C-alpha cells in the first residue's frame, strides 16, 4: 500500500500557468509592432492601422507581454490601464474602455485594480491560441 496519507487530494485540482509559446507570440505580433529594447516602447506599424480597434488593443497588450517575456519590461508592468493604452495607441478612451469590457467578458483579457483605482489589463497566456485565430481572420 502506498503512503497516500501525505498526499492532499486537492493537489490534483491545481495547474500551473500555461507556458507561453514565444514563437506563436512573435508570429502573432511581428507584422503590427516593433519593440524597442532600450526604451521598452512599442511602435505601431502601418498594418496595425488597418486592424479593428479590438485587434489593435489585443496586439498592443501582446506587445507588452513580449517586452515582459524578453526582460525589457518588469513583470508588474505588463498590465496596462485604459489611459496607457489610449496614450500609447491613440485610440480614444471612450473606445478603449468598452472594448476592454467586451474582451474581459469574453475572457480574452484579465484585469485588476491599479494603485490609483484604474483597472489594469493583460492577455493571459492560455488565450494566445484563440487570439491567434482571431487575428488571422480577415477584418
């Protein structure tokens, strides 16, 4: 008989965060952004301009994830507030917030409150495949 007394039956319910496939992330955003290692800035390309606002926001958040994964952005700065998204992308806040709300409802982004009370958003690793399929669809 094995020693099962030391094993917690709840342990089988827990999973680690899905590992991020860096190749998929790179393929997903490479046509739409350029990342600057020295400043951690995201430059948006002409192809990005042709995306829907929803896809623009997803690509922007994935650019932040790529900066974080490359060690160019601290992990606690991967998330972005609607104000940051507006400032960095030029998308008006009255478009950013409802789009983020829909993405949150669809579980394509996660959010938490920032120190200033504004919500901060990021794309969780486990939805990268769903976003890849969505971005690949013609606008």
